[in-house]
């Protein structure tokens, strides 16, 4: 294999990588914009109601909600083996974002343990951003279970 052939393989690979990255990024941003148009959550009572409605679609039980309008965060946590929770607030407090986090609970439980091994950290990061997060984003907008 000569230098020109190697260069052509590298150029082709870089082109495919850039194209795939552009499609991935555009999809993530587009789905994120779509979620901003959903019902806003303004109280803990409303959050509990939305969690109840949406968790029934995924057959989830024992999901609690914690609402903090001043803290722009969103996360799903596993408190015990049988109880999970969603913390949500600020601009992230929408029905779509609740659906997103419920899908993480439905599909990706048990959540990954923290690790000090660099290789496992990289693999977990890649799994999260290229598998788990896109699946949850598709569910939050289209309600398609992947």
C-alpha cells in the first residue's frame, strides 16, 4: 500500500466521519428545539401529574418528581432498586424532558456505575452520547421505543 492510497483512505474516512457528525449534531439540535415547544411544567404538583401520565405509557411504577424552578437541571436517578426519580427545573421543565428522562429509566436501568478506569469511562461516555441519548431524544419527540 503506497502513501497516496493510505491518504485516500484517510480522506474518505474523514469525509464519512464529518458527514455523520453533521447529521448527528443536526438531529440532536433539531429534536432539542422540538422539545422546547411542549407543555411547560411550573409546579411540583404538575410534575407529579405529568410523571404519572407519561410513566403509565412505559409501564413504570414508583417514579417520583422533584421540581425546582430556580435550578436549571434535569436528571434521572435510581434511589433504590424499586424507586427512581426525576429532578427537573428551569428551562428544562417541559413534558418532553420528563418523557426523555422516563425513557432513560425505562430503557437504561440500572444506571452505569462510576469508574476510575479510563477505558471504561470512554466507553461509557460513547455509549451514553451515541446510543442512550439519541434513543431518549427520539422517544421524547415521537414516542417510538427503540
